[in-house]
């Protein structure tokens, strides 16, 4: 779009050549113009038009820096542009603020004249929208010739029968697309010079409009930031309060002030009947009045999602429907309020909630005299007040639900917490009253802190039982352990777990293939040696002694010695075989769980355990592991003969076994966390049982009673011990 013909669109780019051409054409026009006497010449008409356009530019520039509303300014701008350019119509297009920054869809915010976008129908509207997107993408002023009947929606064109000038409006120079467009529908037959002049004027108007919208946006953002800071301050003060009643009153007072409303009511709808809990700047509420009924009726309307919250518009019935109702009964507010302020807030205008299931409803009352906020500030403030007030009330409710919580909430509340939220001047207490309340609050807090300190001092000095809970293992003192005397295989098991045995009863029979092989080999060797001995004896007996040889006698002695050695080895093997037959050494009970599953026909190495037998009537002990941090306490109690102990099994909640301390043992690591602990042996007065079965190596819980100790020392003894360990070497 760079053509300069009068019938084709072009990009406006001010240049020296264009200006010189325009000036030369103007000069030639002035030089060739002749005016009759009494008739204004063309030169005078041009000067008059220039003065009017200059005056229009000055008016628009002055309006740009005036505090106007956006709609009023755009209406004024469209009127001045249409008047200056003598066009058929003006349309100001803007991009939706909530859309994508790269979205080229523009909507008409203001239109003026007889030819506007309203004349576009069907495909022509889409073709025109494509033209706007093309101009916005190019970002330069253009004049587009008419193309009536254009129906290709993906080809930019002007479907109206009039040429149109389009100029972008930029608010943010760094944005990819302009925030708005000014479109003017011109007369037909304009020259290229006149179109350039129109674009030059329209570009100047676009700059002024962009400046106004930029200032308006900065002002709106500043107001939004200020409103956000004020709402954050209100929410912070609400969270500092600890009384739900004060939070409700401050909540509605702040909402009325920040939203600039004459009245705001707060209702709670978690029960079957909605209840009005607070009204702004009102100390007493008549729940049976007509206005209160209107408020409760407003809370029952259906809410729709809007701007992140749930909103509903309502209009209560006028009191004229009940002419017999007393005027005083229709007022739910305190009687010290003025009549005009009460009457201005009789009918609810809207109701809002954080979500449909919320228990809170804020009901607002508006009036024509009230100052209205911008949409962003209004909805943002309302949303933050809803969330912040509900969270502050929930936190205070949790405090009040505690025993004594209401008393503490009244004790620690700030005396000026409500008035600091900026309530109405009529409801603020006097300076003398505030000072009196502040003094009373400080005295009440001082007395409370002194009483609390005294109570804590008495509490830490009170004696309490000194208990040391530890863990341990229950063991029998007399326990016979049976092991494999040599490598063998369990042939037969004659007992089971928990079975009673008498001294000499057979427990298990083990066999060793190595011993059997050795015994067989020795028996064969013994037979060979016996035959050799018989031969030597026969030889000696067949010869006289004088003819016997000395070597025969020597061989006979060697055979006898070897036979004796074999017999000794056989005796040792027999003893080893007898040791593989396990018999009970004393009366007792077998302690070997799952004996058949673990050992039946299983090979054993020498020294492997087979089973245990707990001696009958054996004493039982507990090896308790005492942490080093409690060792001094236990030792002092033992030395003073105040130490007693209670023992219970790990799976039982009862400590039904009594024990007495016997002696300290070695230092061993605790099995749970590996910290060093000292073993202390405790003697049990009775044997632990589970049913009729004895249990050895059983985990136990032990409670050591070490007399009495002050509550304060009980609370800080671990800290003192840690400090002694860490810093004891420095003192």
C-alpha cells in the first residue's frame, strides 16, 4: 500500500518532497485565484479553514490533558475529527484489554456519522475486519479506496462505497500491534494531496488520542495500585484481630469505605435462615425489620460467575407495597443514624460471594450520589475483601473455639483496631475515649502478663514424678544352650517348642557321615591288625624260644601298639557319636521356635545352635538400656534407694511386672538410633509368660521411677545436658 494515486490507498510518510509539492500547489493555487469584490477569495477560505482546523487541534490537545472519562473523550474526539475532515462518519476501534496481545480483532468503541461500520453485513463485515488487521499489522496510516461487493474474507478491502482513512492509535510504543484505530469515511473524488492532508491531520489526532489513553492507563494503574495497597492494609489489620465480632464490623466498614457505598451488609448463610451479622457503621441491627428481610431475601438469589467471584444483581421491593408498616420498623440500623443516610440504603442493589457454597454474602447498597470506581478497581477490591475477610474470620474462629479463646481474644485485641480501618467519622470514638481504652488495655495486658508469669513460676517449681522410660530385653538367668559337637545332620528331633523335659530326656539325635566313615575305616584296619597279630603269635609258638628271631618279636610289639591306637580312636569316635545325641541336663522347658522346620534333616556345622532349654524355676532378669542423658538421674535414685521399676512386654499396654535394680553393665549402642547407652540389670519378681509358654530374649518396655523432680528441671534437663556436653570444656 504505497501508491500515491487518488484512487489507490497509500502509506502516509511525511517527507520534504511531499511538503514542497503541497506548498507549490498551494502557492500556484493562490497565485491563479481571482476573487470578485465582496466575495471571499479562495486564499481567504483556505486561511479560514486552516484557522478552524488549528482551533480544533487546540481543543483536542486541551481536552487530552483534562480529567475526562474515556467515553466522553472519544465522543469529543470523534465529533472534532468529523467536523474538521467533513467526512461521512468516524469509527474508533479498540482492542479488548482481556484478549491476547497478538490478537488482531478490533471492536468499535465509538462511532459517529451516517456512514459507519453498522452498514457492513455478512461477508462485508469479515472483509472489513481483515482490512483492520492488515492496517494494524502494517502500523502506518493509509487511505483505502472503495471496493463495493468485496466478499473474499481473507483479502483486505474496503467494502463500502466511500474511501476510508485509517490511522493506528498507539498507547504502548513497544507493543506489536496498536491498541486502537481511527477510521474516517471520506468524500469521493479527493486528490492525493487532500488525502495526504487528511492523513496528516488524522495522524496528529491519533497521537493526541494515544497520549490521552496513555495518561488514562497510567492513572488507572496508579489508582489500582493505591486501592490494592489500601485493601492489603485492611486485610492485614483484619488478620491482626482475634475477635470474630470485631472482624465482621470492620469488614463491612472497610468494604463501604473502599467501594464508596453508603451501606454494606454482611450475611451468614450456613444455616437454614440467613442471618445479618454486620452492617457498615451500625452498632445495632433489628433482625425483624423490613430492610433486614429485604437483605435476607437478596441472599437467596442465584449467583453467576463474574470477574472471578459470584455476583448477583437484585432490587428489593419498595416499602410502598406495605403502606401500613411502621417506618421505624423498616430500618435495621441504629437509631442514632440520620434519616437521609438510612433512606438512601433501604434497597439492596447487588449481592456477591467468593463461591456458590460460601457461607458469606456481602450485600451492597448504591445511590446516585455515590462516586463510582473504575471496573478493575471495583472488582479487584471486592474480590480481595471477600477472600481476606473470610480467611481472617476463620482464623479468629479457630482461636475462639479453644478453651478460654474468647477471653484471650478480648484481652489481646488492639483498642483502636476498628477505628484504624477508616470508618465513618460519626462512629469514631473521641480522643479521650481512645486514650482511656488504650490505658485500660495496657493495664489489662500488664496484669495478665504478671499473673501468667507468676503462674508459670509456681508451675515450674511444683514437684512431679521423675519417670525414665527405656527399652530392654527379658532373659532367663539359667538357660542351657545345645550346639552341634561336630559337622552333622539332624536325624531326629524328639521335642518341640515349649515342651517340658526332665533331666536325661532325649532332645535330638544327630548323625555324622564323617564319623561313620572314620569308624568303618578303623574297624577294617583293626581286623587287619588282629590277623597280623595272630600270625605273629603262631610264628612265635611254632619255634622254640632259642631259635626265635628278634625281628619277629619287634613286629609283634608294633602290631599290638597299633591295635591299641585303633581301639583308642574307636573309643573317641564312639564318644563323639554319643555327644551327637542331645539329652536334657536339667528339668525345664524347650525354647526353640519352629524347630522341625528349621532343623529336620538339615546339615549343621560344628558349633551351630540346635535348641535351648530354660531351667525350671529359674530367675528372670531385664537388661534395660539407659541413655547417658538419664544415667545420672537413675544412679542418684538408686543410691538414695528410691529407684523402682515397672516392666511390660513390648506388645502390651500394661506394665504388670515389678523389678528391682541389681547392677550396671557395659556401654552398648542403642539398636534404634545407635546412641551409646548403659545396660542396667533388673531382677523380675515373677517370670513372664504368654499363655503357658515362657519367652526368652523378649523385648520389653521399662519405666524407672526415680522419685520426684521439679517441672522446670524436667523440661530443661535435656537442654542443660546438651550445653554441658557442647560447652562444658570452656567453663
